[in-house]
C-alpha cells in the first residue's frame, strides 16, 4: 500500500495533471468537435505547433480566440470553470457529505443542490431535466424520489463520455482498491448512463485506484480492464489504443476505426485515453499533448490522461502548473474559486486507506 506521504504526492499530481490537461484541451474543444480533427490540426499548424508540448497558442481572429483566450499560452492566470473539474470537485463533496456508502439518489441530490443545470450537457442534462420534473420537491431534502431513478438513464446519450469524466476522484480515494473504485464510479454513472457509458467510468476509476496504490501504467490498464466485460466495446477500445501506442503509431487507426461516431462518445475517446497514456508513459507533456492533438473531446481526454499520469507520483513540469498558480475556479453553487492545496488536503482526508 502507498505510504501516506507518497499518496499525498500522487493526489497532488492527480489534481495538477487533471486541471492542466483540461486547460490544455479546453480552447480547442469546440473546434475539434464541431469541425473535426483536420480543423484542429490546421489551427495548431497555423500557430506554429509541430508537437503540442505547452498550452495552445492564441491565434487572433479565430474561434479559439473568441471563445477561450484565457486558456491559451501566455494568457492563463487561473484554471477557469469547466464541467470536467466541476464533477471532480462535486464527487469530493459527495464523499465528504455521504461517505463511500453513497447511493445514486445521493448523487442526484448533490446535482440538484450544487450543480447548475446550465453546466450540464447531453446525458447529464437529460437526467437533470427528468429529476427537476418528476423527482418531487422533497427529494432534494431526503424524501424518496417520486419515480424510478433508473429512468433517468433512459436517454439518447447514455453511452457518451459524461460519466467517464465524473469518475476520476473515485479512484484517487481508493488507492490499491480498484474494485471499490469501479463500484463507486458505477453508482455515480448509473444516474445518467448505461452500458458502455458506465464501463468507461469504471475503467478510469479502477485505473486510478491501481496507480494511487503504487501500480505502474501497464499494470493499471490491465487491472482496470478486469473490471469490464471482456466483450465490451470499451475493453476493445482500450486494447486498440494500447496496441497502436506500443507500435509507435499515431492516432490514424483509431480515427478510422471510430469514423462517424460522435466526438463525445465514451468508446472512441477511451481509445485515445489509452493511446495517449501508453504513448506518453514516461513523459507528461507527450501524454497530454498528443492526446489533445488527436482530437475528439480534447479537454475531457486531456484531463483524464493528465490525472492518471499524475497518479504515478512523478513530477509534472512547472510550465503546466505555474500559469494557473493553484487557483481552481468552478461554477458550482456557493463554491467559486478553490485552492489546490485545500483540494489535496480534503482528498487525502477522505481516502480509504
């Protein structure tokens, strides 16, 4: 089992890696999802980027410059609000309030209490709307829901990436206990997702638990795969991403395999996560840089890979963490800006060690 001091380092680097990876992918997310990988590649080329090893440069009079200039190289002063980080903080608050015996209903109440509806998307928004309409006024305050909560996951987006981006913290707080981490992630995911959408969340949490407990990246992937059905699309995606990375190839085969799939689906993005993590196993900048440059859901994938890499406990280069200076903004109700040191301390307190 990881010693407490070592675990604190791993948790700190998980937060650092997740936030830095999210900030790297955020300015090009809409460009990638709306206009495709070619548009992302063209933007990076126009910015003079051959290999993405630092934050995305700002190119004037572009979509990136109009939407998120404050996330670009030389423009960053804090980590601005993003749903990926909202959900990590939200999971921490859920564990602080309910412990590891929380239920899916507790997840729903936490959403209604702390998560602005306007900061939910796809499956989460569908579930949120259903909760508002049908759960009953007393549900938020502890009354049973007025309908079967499993109906929230009966939506058109229940195998998209939303649950996967909510899962990281459940691995962080269960070092060396991947089965527990996968169970916690599934309880959260079940509110809005089914099938592959849940499996992606389980994989991320279980891999994180293995790494937090002192495992290596290759081991973590194997352990996390053991929590998934062997015949699932997520398991196949991880195998594909790992194989392509080991071969030293770029993401072209992954793009071909999932051509036509939504850019915010769980499966294709999980393949890129596995690819980027293995490809950059020895270098943080390669891991998140190549993952983001590969496209699809860039901020989500950058955040996931960054967090998993951070859990190895190895140092993250200061040029990633220095610009936002420990300042983590959220759009959660009553939360606002948080400090990295406080997040690390709070996470260590709730760890199941």
